[in-house]
């Protein structure tokens, strides 16, 4: 990844007994469904405790936050479920569109209320700095607050935006989406990186809100309290003021750039002089046989739209650990710029590696790629 954490490779999703990936790809969606051959790892991933739901943080983030501030983001009822080596780099580097000459400005630290001023006061204007202060300030939330039905051991000041979007990126902290009922149909949601929100036009994997300001306001009013206004009132919702707070927070978020991709030219395509043969073949497949570029349009590899991939064509509805595997509906085309830095993949983190995403799309788009073509596509995506 950008600061050197190893990128995990290989297909990690297990095949059902008795079939190979190539044999599976030769079958129709209906045959895969009727014979129950859809790999279990391609089904929607349940929340670590689907019935309980709510915000859950990985251990590295909990430990570093405790070390800096004594604020404990441990839940008494459950732990985060994915192993550390599959998560994004921590702490993640930070690239500012206004000061790309500086490279990573994080100084290798997790940016918190305790250190943001020292790290940023000379490179942000006072308005941006105030926006950042609000992004690192904890506010009450459904599981972390002062009420008796909270999920922290002690009464709690709450969570900060950058507990999840750590250093403006992501730690893969997870949550359940607020707008679907009943609970068994609610999607697990991965924290998306905030890098590159300035070039995006839709926010939230399913909500498609139209501005960063709207999403910022919605997080604390809606998402923080699982879409239950009465709980927001009872547990102490922090109502942000649109003109002086939401706007400042959005302004800082819009400074967060994608990580450097030195092989890409101004069109977002590979410079042949800097690229290997496999990368060049991967690019050709991405724009040709793979049809990936229909939705992942350069230079940032998103069309800024939602698409319904209709993955439910391939499986019969089944309930796993409290999550009913049903239709996902339309989901945002996440940008693939910097994608090697943001595992796990898809809106619910069901795929651990880029190799998994290629096997997934090979089946979903019925592409019939061969083994070499799949490798080349992965190599290309790592260069983005
Ligand atoms: C649970 C940890 C968590 C916290 C805390 C959190 N977010 Fe998020 N954020 C998410 C998740 C998960 C999503 C994806 C939502 C979805 O898919 O519908 C998201 C989405 C977003 C998006 C849209 C990104 C995109 O690419 O579509 C923005 C902007 C955002 N959050 C800003 C904020 C701000 C500002 C705060 C603080 C007020 C905040 N977030 C607090 C987890 C968190
Ligand atoms: C019809 C539009 C469409 C096409 C074609 C398409 N994608 Fe996607 N892609 C999406 C959508 C929508 C998502 C989000 C799905 C989800 O989260 O459930 C996505 C997600 C991804 C992700 C994970 C992004 C993340 O941040 O988690 C990767 C990687 C990816 N696509 C690679 C590919 C590759 C490689 C191809 C070609 C073989 C391809 N896509 C073709 C629409 C498309």
C-alpha cells in the first residue's frame, strides 16, 4: 500500500466442493442458483453481530485511541471480526490537494483532537482547521454515549468522524445501514475512504446523497442513531450548524486526495514507458473484454452513478448469522483510484482481496476470463 503495508493477494473466497472457477463460469446464473453453487463468500456479509448491529472498531484503532486519549472504543458485547492483515494501512497517509508537494502530511500519526492542531496549523487555513477539529471531536452515538443502554463499559463522550474515517481514509470500521427494515435485511456497511470525495457526486453506498455537506449532516442526525430520532434526542444528538460547521467540515474533506499513482497519465491511463507487460494487458482487458470501464470510467475509475448488479440471480435466499442474503439493490460505483489501499471490498467488505473481486465480476458479468487474464486485471488495478 502507499506507506508499505503488504497488499494481500490470491483468491480467498472458497469454492463449493467439486467445481473449479472455470467450471462455475461456464454455467448460467440459473444453473448456479439451482445447484447451490454460488460461493458462500460472495453472499452478503453479516455484521459481526447482526442482531445487535451498530458501530464496531478494529483493535488497532481502539488501542491507539486509548493510548492518546483514554477514550475506550471497545464494545462490551462484541469485537470486530476481520484479521488485521486484510485491513487498510494504519495510520494511513494523508495527501492534501492543496499541498501535494508535501506528500504524506500525517507524520505517521493517527490524527486526533490531541494532535491535529500541531500537525496541521501551518498548512491549513483557519476555516479548514476548524473543520478538521470538528471531524476529530467525539459526539454521542447509539452505542457510545451516556445512557444506560449504551454498549461501552463507562459513560462515553462518543465517536469522532475520524474514528472510522481515520486520517481521512478508512480502518474498515463497520456499521449497519440505517434505512432498511426489518433488521435481517439491513446491509453491513464498510467505512469508505474520504480520499477523492471532491471528484465524487454521490455519497453513501446506497443513499446517493448529492453533497458532502448533506452526508456530513446526515451522519450525526441519522446514521449515528440507526435512523431512530427518539434515540438521537434521548442520547444527545449533536446538531451541526449548516453554515459554520457542516460547511467547514465538508471543506476539509474535499482537500483529501487519492494516493499518488505515478504510472498514470493525465487521462488516467498507464504510461507505457513506466508500465510492465502484464499491467498493459490488464488495462486492455479492463477497457475491452472485461467491460469494467463501462462503469469504472477514467481518470478516477467511477461513473459517479449507482448500478444494480442483480447478484441475487445466482443464489437462493438464505439466512446466515442473522443476515438474510437477499437482493442488494443499486449500489454506488466506488472509484478504483488508489483501490489497493482500501481492502476489504464491496459495500459490505465481503471480498478480502482484489483477486476475489475479479472472480466475483467474472461471474456476475459472465465474462469467461482465463487465468492469465484474471491475473493481469489484478496487476492493472494495483497500479491505479
Ligand atoms: C461507523 C463509523 C463512522 C463514523 C463515526 C462516521 N462515518 Fe462516515 N461513513 C461510514 C460508513 C459505513 C459510510 C458508508 C455509508 C453507506 O454505505 O451508506 C460512510 C460514508 C460517509 C461519506 C460518504 C462517502 C462516500 O464515498 O460515499 C461521507 C462524506 C462521510 N461518511 C463523512 C462522515 C462525517 C463527516 C462523519 C462525522 C460526522 C462520519 N462520516 C462519521 C462510517 C462512519
Ligand atoms: C455495471 C457496472 C459495473 C461494471 C461493468 C463493473 N463494476 Fe466494479 N463495481 C460496480 C459497483 C456498483 C460496485 C459496488 C458494488 C458493491 O459494493 O456491492 C463495484 C465495485 C468494484 C470493486 C470494489 C470497490 C470498493 O471500493 O470496494 C472493484 C475492485 C471493482 N468493482 C472492480 C471491477 C472490475 C475489475 C470490473 C471488470 C471486470 C468491474 N468492476 C466491472 C459497478 C461495476
